[in-house]
C-alpha cells in the first residue's frame, strides 16, 4: 500500500513507492529554450517545443495509460523475454509483480525498479538542460543477482516529429513526409514539408534520438522505423524484433515515409554482481541541422551529462527563493512546489500538460497578470519590465487584446474578429501593479508612458471598425503618430470604462464571461455582481494611489483629454444605468478612429476624493441591492440572460463562492456580513472530503441562460468543483479582513487534499481543481498557485511591502508553529534575502498575541505598532540575509 509522496529533503524532493499502482500521474520538465515535457512513471507523456513541433506524440490524460508509445529502455538477456526498465512491457505487466518507485525533485524526474527475479536494478533519471531543446535520460543498470550478467541495452523512443494538429488531421499523410536518417549515434528525422493545407512549407526542423554508453561509445545497431521495430503482430510494449533477436541497420541507412523510431541497441555488456553501468539517451530537436550528422557530440560521456545536470539543478534552485518552516514539514514541502508552479506557468502557459489538452500555448490576459503576483514576490525588478510590456495589450476603450504573443509586449490581432470581452479582465492589472508599488514604492513606474493596443474591435467589443487596415496594432493620434499614455492613464481607463459598462440592474455587464470562463451564455442581460465588487475594490486602490502621489508632491497628472468625462460621475448618473452607458458610448466614439493626443491635467487630491466617494456609494448600493437575507445570508453574485438573480428566488438557497470573495476582498461586505457569509459557505459549499469550498451549489439545471458550466457534471471544473483558484482567493479575502481562522481553513483544506495522495493522486503541488472522489485534476498549471504563495507570504506570515518598507503583520494560527513555538519564512525583499522568524513561546492563538518585540540587524530601524511592525528599508543594506525576529506574546 502506497503512503503517497514522502519528502526526502527540505527542497521538496520526494519519493513515491508503487507509482504504477496509480493512474494519471504526470510530472513537468522544461527548459528556458521552450522545450516542455510531461512524463509519467512509465515514461509515457510527450515532449514539444510548440503546437507545431512535437518530438513525441501529443498525450492527453487518457493516453498516459491507454497508449503504448512512451520512452522505453530494454534489457535483452539470453533465455529471458525482453525486460523494460520503465515496466512498459506486456510480459512484466502480465506478471504484475514489479513496483515503480518515483524519485523526483524540481525539474528532475527519476524512476527505479527491480526485476521480479531480483537480478536487475535499474533507474532512469530524466532532465532537460536549462538552455537546451533536448531531454536527457540517464539509465543505470545494476547487477543485483549473484552471477555475472550479460545483456544488451536498447533505447526505444518513437519519434512523432510534427504538429499536434496532425494527430487527427492527416496523421498518415504526414508520416509520408518523413525522411529518416541513421547517424553514428542514433536516428534523425527531417520531414520534407510542414503540413498545412492553407499552404505547405518546406521544413527545416530536425528531431532526433541519440545515445551512448558509459564510455561514450555509440550504439551498435539501429531500428529507425516503428513498423520494423515492433514487427508484424507486435507493438511498442511487445517489440517482435527484440523478442526474436533480429538485428537492425547500420549508420548511413536512409529511408523515407512512415513513422520513425529512435531505437538502437548497444554491444553486449557483462556486469559482475554488484556492478553497474550507465547509458545515455538524448531526445532532441533543432530548428535546422544536418540529419546525417550526430547532434549530441557536446556530450562525450556520462560525466559531461552529469555536469550539465548539476548546472541545471543549480539554475532551478536559484529560482526557488521562498521557503517556510512551520510545525508541519509536509506543508513546508508542499509550499516548495506551490511556489514553483508560477514558474511552470511561465514556461508552459496554460497548455501542454496532459490535462491541458487545449490551447496552442500562451496564456490568457488574466493569467498573464496574476502569475506575476508570485513572480513579483520573488524578483520585483525583473518582473517590472514584464508588467510594463503587458500594458501594451490594453485598448483605449478599456478592453484588451486576447491573443498574447510569445515575446513580452507582443499582442496579436484576432483576425476572426470575435468580439468576446471578458468583463473581469480590467480588474487584474491594477491588483498586480498595486503589489509592485507596495513592494518597491516605485511610483515613478506609473508615470512611464506606453502605447495602446488597437485592432478592429471598438467600443468594448460592441462594434467593428470597418475602416481598420488590418495591420496597425497601435493606437494613433489624429496626426497619425503612435499615441502613448502613462501606465496610470491605462489603469484609469481600464477601470473607469468597465464601471460604466452596466446592465439593467446597474451591475457590470457579464459580457462574454467573467473570471469564470464557463459563465459564457449570458451576453445580453447577464451581469456579474461578483466582479462589480472587485472593481469597487479597485476604485479604492486607485484612490489610495492618487493620495500617495499627492503626498509625494505629485499634485497633477497628465491624461488624454477624452478621459475627462469618465473622471467624475455624479450620484444621479451613478444611479442610472442608461446614463452610464451613454457616457461610455460617447467616450468610445471620441477615441476612434484616433485620439486627439491633447492632454488635460487632473488634480490627484481631488481624484482621490471623488474616487473614494464613488466607491463608497457603490458599496452602499451593492449591500442594499445584492445582500440576500434568507436562511443562508449571502451576496447574490450574478444575473442571468433573462435578467433574473442567479442565487436568489429559487426553491432552495443557492450560492456561488465567487459572489462572496470579491465582496469580502473589496471591503464592501461588513464584518457582520462576513460572519454570515462564512457560516453560509460552511453550510452550502464546504466539503472537507473534496478539499474544502466548492465553487457553487448544485443548480440541478442546465442553465442555457447562464453558461456552459451548467452542462458539466456537478462537482467537476467550473460547476461546483473545489476550484483551487477561487478557494484560495476566498482565503485571501478573509485574511485581508482579519478573519484569519476562516481564511486559513480555506488554505489548509486545499493543502490537506492535495497532499492526501490516496485521494488526490497527484504529486506535491496544488491542482486546478478537485473533482469526483476528491481527485486532483489539471495539476501544476493553475493561477491558484500564485495566489496561494501570495496569501501565505502577505497574509499568513503577513510580510508585505508598505511603500517600500517591510511591513510584518502575522496572522499565524497557533497550530502553525513548531514544537518550540517558532515559524520562519525566508524570502527576498527588495533584492535582499530576508529571514523572518516568529516566536510564539506561549503558543497563543491569532487574536490573543501582539508583537512584543522585534530584533533587527544592527543599524536597522523599525517601528512596532503592536499588530504590525515596520522594518525601514535601508539603501545600503549588506548582501547577506537580513534576519528579523518577531516575538509574539
Ligand atoms: C482557469 C483559467 C483561468 C480561469 C479559470 C476559471 O483557472 O486559467 O483563466 O479564470 O480557469 O474559468 P486556473 O487553472 O488558472 O486556476
């Protein structure tokens, strides 16, 4: 019986016994050069650069168990059937006696197994060198028997070598494009054309599998085609060639057409008992190259590979700069993985792992911004330019480009002109920018100027600009020059236009959807109360930014003249949806096809006041109109396409978590309301066996006037699963309002579920959601990770930038401290490593303790306000770790 993943060190390395006893496990590996791998315990999964360049056949989740074509390594011994190091062999599977042990650490995957007769112990270590497009496997074979063992080693990796689209679209025809070459070290494929019926192109890319032994010696024979390798009646888990001992071809062999196989065998090796040997297999691709020549000669022997492995490990270790110590080592290990997940989303986007079998790479607008939350905590300086470039995707009507290019600041035109607007998109940039400002106090950042994106969609996707030339992707002024406005102007436009885009209940129109992508069938009359709260929160943030600017002596900001009417909305206009729409329409018309380029100057103090007043008015309105007082008091979160409230007026109480999260986070919900909400959420949404708070109650209805989510089985994905991202944001919101016990419950249940391997069946980390029977799905690539780290750092440990200083306001519950009453967090702050230790010797609960004393390094100043301490930033801080001890009592 497996005990799940056991951490073996403080860096998150773990071991999982009997990994073959579970289905659907996968692990991510990647390089900074774009190679991305998904690897299962049987080394199934795929490997790719992008949608059009898959080295191994694309693998969706079911393929991990159903498909036979993983990376495989075989041991051939006289008198035995071929033995697979990965266990992917019909003979071993039929016998069912062997166990796969997975040993993994960040960006390094290892498996090991013992043959059922006990004679062979084998392991495969897999990694991708950080600056390469090659996946390397180091296979170690040890003679664990008591007699000398003679064997031949065969590497067998099928080469797919084409676009993922060709899985269904012309799979066979595209196999006819392959040109297969055998060089000294392996097999190389260079398809003649890259297949695309809109216009085939000559192909330059090569795909290869090469290998060498312990002494750097090349293979002795090769099987370059799947058909030849598996033989008639065979398959990749029962290769007839190996069973029958048929010899392959030699270097110099060429053929064309058919599915290629990166398979080759080495000359026989004899190991004495206790002796071991190593074989290297490299699966790679290059944009171009000579297919008849070896591609891996930079590695002469296994020690070259080991050197690269250790460089790669140091590189990724340098990226993991947040670690915690609490009374629960498992939680500390879990956090190692959660903090690495934003890096994985940076590398993978939202595609390319087995559950994420959609998209063509890249990620969406909201993901782009939210992933920066965690990345900002690690390294605000390098994220600064990423943020700056992201602003280039905003349109002057407050919407944004939705097709995000590969390079920072690159946004592509949606040439199909699909006018889909996600009404939540305007919320995220300000949230992320505010974190950057708190961390660094770099208010100057807001004054930097950049362009606006433009394409054929105008007036927030409601109209098409028929005169748009289809090429110009930057907004121009009336003189034809590219118009640039400050980042602050971009943020004001995004939020102020969204706040005018209202429906009949004076709530922001749902449009294409909000954060919940699957609320996508109420474009006419749907409204999102949930995100109206969020925008009210943003008004407050904007107001406080204006105040900070004023306090820093910046009395005026320069803005595009056309923005004027958006800045001051009177109470009468505020109360009238049609007037708001009129102002929005007039504004949208005034900025198209070009802006004036003229400027007005707005008074920061006055703006701060008007924005605050407006936020207060809207908060009152939301509490008045949307608070639902029945058996389970809560906020109504949506209106459907028939204009009816989603969570009110039904025969049983319904609730969405999203509808509560932003009411709490934005400060709209009062303390009493929060108390009620937490009780209602516990009654209607909490399901401990599934990881905590579900996204919604079961509506038992396919609401075609709301969204596709109502078509999903209840408890899956956006229909009532425990959806980690929103559950974490719920925790974050509660923490912000000092409901620490309740906030922690949301985080803790997610952690418990994730790490309960028997139920979640995932490696350490947080998945997108927990579905049927509490299983973790869509592992690794989720916005939940960024929010989890952000919440643990800034709320639970309470480490926040405050105008550039380090504010410490712990909300640590007593259960978090170790047996000595200590809890520690290590993290960078303003580019210096910090270690902050909390001492709670009497083990008091949050709410019972105050900050009694603070110890800082010599020369540092601090201020202790009881519930929070501020350590003043020092320009000349030394390189070494800044150690701070916070004594609670
Ligand atoms: C995913 C998407 C995110 C979307 C969410 C809900 O969440 O990436 O943009 O808001 O589904 O539809 P994630 O997997 O990042 O948690």
